[in-house]
C-alpha cells in the first residue's frame, strides 16, 4: 500500500510520517463525524425507536478507524500530479518480495542482525500493513460474531479494493498510480485481519453488537419524540392561557402548568393534555394507576420542577452558571439518556416509579373517545 524504497535509518522518519497522516485522518473523522452525527442518530432511532449505545459506539469506532486507515493508505497525495508518471514499476505480483528487498538492502549497506531487520523500511511497511487490518478483524469477530473464514474473505476483499484503487491511479484521477499495488499488501492485510480475529477475545473495549430484537425498544413504548411533542403542545397551551387570560404573569402560568401536569393526571388516570394529543398516559411501573404522590414526585423532578426553578427560584438567587447546570441536567435526564434506554424513561420517571403507556384499544386502554370523556 506504500512505495517500497528502502534506505538505512528511514524507519523513524517513516513512522513519524505515519503518525502525522493518522492525525490527519483523525481530524477528518472529527469533522465528518460531527457532520453525519444527526442523520445517523435519526436513522438509528427511526429503525429501532431508540439509540442502542453499543451499536452507536461500534459504528463511530468503525468510522474513525476507516478514515484513519484511508488517510494512512492514500495520503499524502502527490504535490504535482503531472510528475506522477516516472516510468517506475507500480505493480508487484511476486509474493514475499519484501523479504528479498529487505535482504538485498541490508547486504548493500553492510547491515545484519535482528535489530537491522526490524528497523528496515521494508519490514516496517509490512508490519504496518498487518497492524492496519487488526482492528477490522477484532471488530468483525467481537462486535459482529464473524468466523475466521468470513474475516479472511472480508479483509482480502477490502485490501483488494484498495490495491485496485491504487493501481488505477484513484480510478483515473491520476494518469499513473502513485502507490505500488503489491500482492504482499494483500497477504499482510489479510493476515492482519486474521490476527485481529485471533486476539479479539481480549479486546474488552469492543462490545458485542446486539441483534434487532435486543436493540429495538419494545412495541408500545412511548418514545422520547412522542413525549417531547406532547410536552411542547402542552406548554404552548399554557403560554396561550398566560398571554390571553392571565396577562402574561408567569407565576399564574406556573399554576396552570401544575394544574395540567399534576392535578389533571391525578384525577384523570394519568392523562394530560399533551398525552391526550399524542395518545399516551402516565401509569405506575406495573401498569396500574399512578397515585398522586408518584405524579407529584415525577413533576417535581421533571418539567414542572424546572419551570418552578426558572420562574420562582432563579430570579432570587441570580446565579447564571447554576441555571445552565440545572437546565443541562434536566435535558440530559429527561430527553438525552432516555434515548439510549429501551423503556425510554427519564430520571424523573424512574425516581417516581412511573412510565408512560400508549392509549387506544390496541394497547388495552380506553380509546380516544373515552379519553375525551375522562378529560370532560
């Protein structure tokens, strides 16, 4: 995957070049990772109704590994594309030619011994090609449960694709290839993938990717977007009432919010205005009717408590940093962490031992008409 021109003392310089190229690939991952974060999360959530953390970790780990590997394989690009074609032989079909090159180079410079061998550029290049594919073998076995033959086939296929791209001058972008397409690279990469498969059991940082049934939220789970839409709709109703009826007095608006979020669900079997619109209600963990104390605790630690802090407490203490911390903790606990949970429950719901359940005949609860009756 890299040109093979050996000379004494080039090992340290080559490794420094690899580190710089790897740094470039990692910086590309930072930029591209942030760019694709939202679409990937949305697709992941649409498929599973939650973000499975192990799947997300492996996905972004593969993205980082792939970009760093591509940078190491293809960078740096030629500074002058017109000077790429120099008449050099850019295709090597002789297996283990690197060993002959290393031996000839050591003889030419009067070097011998293990130290000279392991510091030669030919040896380091093959070692690099082996190490480059070890993570692929680890992930294929540990995360996806692939066997050795599958790992060998995948590693060989990926390596062959890279060699084809190199030999065609990046699919014709360059008039001639600027990296040697080498059968030794196929051998080293494939061996690296197999070696990764062998050491995968000790790679504790790589999780097993669960199957679809284990990744997906159970059928009937009230998802975070559904709860968020219900909450937004309810807050809009409160704001309209505060603006048109209560003359924009936020303290009275807070009273309306308490009535909507605490008093109403306690009287209407866990049903709120937002829950009525989005067809869910608050229940106890076991599915029975939530008692008023559970609902009050849920709201004290949830949005009603946050609004109380913002309207009543925050103006008294006037500490801007604490406001950011409180809002951040609420957002993380109520909407971020639940995205990764199968039951989609926030910290306030876990503390109050409540959960949201879907209404409707399919869920075994009253249909929309009966919900209207409960509200009336």
